[in-house]
C-alpha cells in the first residue's frame, strides 16, 4: 500500500512518500524532486511535468500552466475573464460551465470538490484534502519533543506560507500529541507570480521604448520574457547589485538586454509589499493574541525567500524568522504524514489535528410559520473542523435548505452560494400536525460542507400502562433557530413554565432522501465520462510512448552501426558488404524523416529486425573475437593445473588417488588440449570477415566439461590415519585374552556412583508393585 502526499502548486509539484524510514520526497524521471505544473498536448499524446515545460515556448498554444487559480471557477468568472487576455493558451467552458481541472486554506467548497474530482479522474484515493498551512504545522509539530504537556499552556507558532499564487497565514497552538489551528488569514492575489508580472510589465514597456517592440503581440516572446524575469527575481534575492537580463533573438531577430537591481525591484513592488501586513494583523485579531504570545514565526513557500518580504514579516512580529522547515517540501511532507496517520499500514505517533472553517457558513430556508425566508449561521468563521451539527425543523411537506457564505467579500471570487439541499418525503403526522425533521449538517475532513443526513421523527401515542420508547418535547422552529442565533426573546419564552403536562409518546425515526444541487458540481455522468476519457488518454500516451521508443530504437541503431562500420567493426565485414549495409542504413535514416515519420509501432519493429538481420552477424563476430582469447586462456589454465597434478601423482600429497582414475583424468586432459590446439590453429587461419570456427559458448562448455570430469577425482581429500589405541593388561588374565563378559568401569568413583544408582533403583522396584 502506497502512502503519498501531494503538494499541487501553481508553478511546481512535490510528492512525498511515507516509508519505513520516515517521509521521503521522491524524485521524478529527471532525478528532480520538483516537478513543474505543466501539461502539454501534442497531436497524439500528452507531456506532463518537465517534458511539458520544455515545450512551453515551441508549443505555447497547447501547453497549460498556472491552472491552480482556475479550480472550480466558471468560465464567466470575473477573475477568469481578467486573466484570460494574459494567457498564451485559450480557455473553453466545460459541460458544467467550469474551467479546467493539498489545497490553500482559502479554497471554497466548489474549489475543494474540483480537486477531489480531479483526484478521482486521475485514479487517486484521496484520504483527505489538507489545508496547506495545516500540513506545514503537522510537519513542524510531530517531530518536536519539547512541546508543553496537554494540561499546560500551549506553544503558539505563526506559520507564513507565501507561494507562487497565494499568501496564507495561520496561528497554531501546540501541545504534546496535538495541534489546533486558532485562526487563518490570506490574500489570494499576492504571490510570487504577481512579482513576476510586475517585472514582465516593466521590461515590456522598456523594450517598447528602447527597441520599438510590442512584446505582448508575440506569445512566444512573452513566454520567454516570463522565464527570464523569474530567473532575475531569484537572482535579486541573493544579490543586491545590478543584474543583467539578456535575451538573444528575442523578436524579429533582435537581441535585447537590460539590467535591474534589488532596490529598483522593491520600489516597483511597493504596492504588493504593502499587502504583506494585512493578513498578519487579521490573524492576530482573530486569535486575540499579542505579539508577546508568539513563540516563533515559521516561513515557507518559494516566494518567502524575497528579502523585502522577510524583512516586513520580521519587523511586524519583532523577532527573527525561523526557517527550520524545507520551504518547498514542507507541505508535501505534512500531507504524507497525515496520510500515514490515517492509513492502517503505518504505525505513527498519535497526533490529533484540529483545523478550522475558513469562512462563516449559514443556511436559509422558507419559513413555515410566516411568509419569507429564515436563516441562521451554522458554522462561524474559524470554527473547529471537521464538525457536525443537528438542526430540528417542523414541516408538513418537503423543504429546501440553501447553504451560503456570509461574507462574500472574503471569498476569492464573488459567488457566495454553496448549494441547495432538498429534504424529500416529508409528510405531516397522523394528527395533521407538522412532523419533526432532524437535519445533520457537517464540514468533513476535506473542509467541504454538506447536509449529510435527514430523518423524520414519527410520534406515536402510547396506550395507558405501556412504557414509552422516548419522551420528546414539542419544539417550534423558531426555538431551534434561537439555539443557533442566541435570540434573547426566545430564551425568555423558554424559561416560562409549561402550561400543561406533556403526554408520553413513542417515536420512530425514518431516514429521508436528500437531493443535492451543489454550485459548480460535476454530475456523476460527466465525472464518469472524464474518468473514461482519462483512461483512454493514459492508454494513448502509453501506446505513443511505445511507438516513439520503437522509432528511437531504429534511429539509434542506424547511427550506432554507421559509426561502428568504419570503426571497431571494420575488420569483421568485407568492403562490399560494408558499402551495401552503409547504403541501407542511409536509406533507413532518410525514410525515418520522410515516409517513416509517423508509422505504427510494428513498422519500426520490423524495420529494426531487417537491419539487425544484416548487422547482428557482424557484431557477433566482433564480440566473439573480443571474448575468445579469454575463453581459451581459461581453458588452458585449467589444463595446465590438471597436468601439474598428474605429474605429481606419486608425491605424498596425491598418493591416495586411484591410479585408474588418474589415467582417466590424463586422457581427458590430453583430449581437451588436442581440441583446444586444433581449434586455435583453425581459427588463426580463418578470416575475421567470416563466422568463427569455434564460438565462445563452445569453449566455455568444453571448460565446464573438463572440470566436471577431472575435479571430483583430483580434489578427493586424503584419508585421515587414526593412531592405534594402547590396551592395558588386566590383573586376572593375559593381555591378549578374551574380553570379560561384563565391562568394568575404569574410574572407581564412577563405579561407586553406578553401584549406588543401581541399589537405589533396586530398592525402589518393590514400591512400583504396590497397589
């Protein structure tokens, strides 16, 4: 079972795996732990990651990047429309109106469901969508050995995550074995990309004045400028001096150049840098903390390396920033740890995580008592998550609940609605009164709101003398709301004594179906279609890779053999055959770039087999000539060893060997020598351009045959000679007399002991016969 954590970033991705030795960030096929978030679509296959990024200039129209901000958004969304003009690729609406395909803490329900759907389409079993800052807090806290005990005052740590597309801040309280997120704040429009955009805008204006070039009119030039600006930004984080920017053949065969230093860069980004303190102030106010309460400030994210940002954060808290975590890999490692905690395949130290709801969530419905809408807040902002609540309604017919975010201004886009939930099969009680309906609402581990269940409580009057199953009090709808909203008028009504004694009743609970109509939710039919299409694309990518590999094998063989025919293989083919084969290789090369440019996999396999039919015998002759001397040398060495043993047969070391067997060995050795000398003489007189007289396999077989015949005989160990035993004469008989019928013990002590044991046994024997 694989336990994996994914950090899906705006610019790059990291994958961490839980293994027996701990958490490890895995490398891709390029031995790089950072995989670019790029997907490039070709005529017949896709390229993903580094392979796709390499095509961002040559295939810019079909190479998609920066799609993290498009999760769960409509094509008509204001943000999508605002950035659409700056993209070098086109956006098209999906069947539901949404665009495209670890999540930031500010992701809404529709964005989170979009990521879950994408994971399902990709064939991943998503155990949990984890907020990025929460993943960082887990990676930080689970390894700490000096955290306060559960009953002590918690350690407060602020985590600042400034990535390529977003800025997030969270305050976390740590105790031994647990963490609790106290508050979060964010700015989804502040990230490393926004600093890149300022540089791109600056150089576009400069090149327009200096070289009269309209950079934005050429998508390929704009992509190259983006790449160079990103490199320049990273260099300015480490150097304060003037740094050059040079691009050859930028547009219309014109080379462009410029320079910039860190001070100028910070002046251009003054407005962006001013936005750094906003979320810091917000998160401190929400958590009701003072700066003195903060134990440490931990920063992660690629853009956190910008010196001006670090300076402002440090100045705000009045302390040095901590960088104990890997700024790039902390999120992926935290996700892998959470997955290991949830998986039964790993035993991980117990560590509880309490997250928060990033936005205030409310419900509204049509009131049964009076015309109009009623609403109440069910999950306030920074409420602990996951969490569930049970709401009670009194209805005679099905009704609809609409979930929405209270403050749309906090959202990354203006759509406040989460979705509508229709509670079905609601009917009045037999007496005609409103039925009691219990509705369970929850925010699950993914941070997604849902109406997870609804039940109808049927009230049945109990005959006299029968014990009721459950006693219920009649609660009006506005009383339920008062529990959630804290209406003082209603609380006053609840304090009044009941006017009459409530009768005893029996209750029966019936589960009710719920019809969900979620905002920008893919239907099951569309989702299944995407899963099927993804499977087809994976198969197509696999077939295309195999086809390209077969084509590359032909091309590689052509170049390899063409070089070797005039190199190491020159002595092993005659001139006529070499010229003929060289011409065929040249024809194959031309075919690859003309008619053979786009052929089926089997065509390339057949073409390679056709070439190898001619080239393989030549290559085999070369290999035989290289390995044959060593094989003959090994056989000769074995023959010489056995001959030395035969010559020393009469020596003391080998005098135990049987003469007949040694004669057999001698015959085997002589036969092997005669065979080897004969084959060597024949091979020496043979031309290298024809097949060898004897192959290396035959020589090795002969060596093995000689070893099997001779080694068991000549390696027999010399038998050990035991010295004769000395026998002492007895007092009552001759030395060589017959042995006594009963052996006498040599040791008198042993004899005494043996006698004593015998007496003991004899004394005990009668006891064994007693009944």
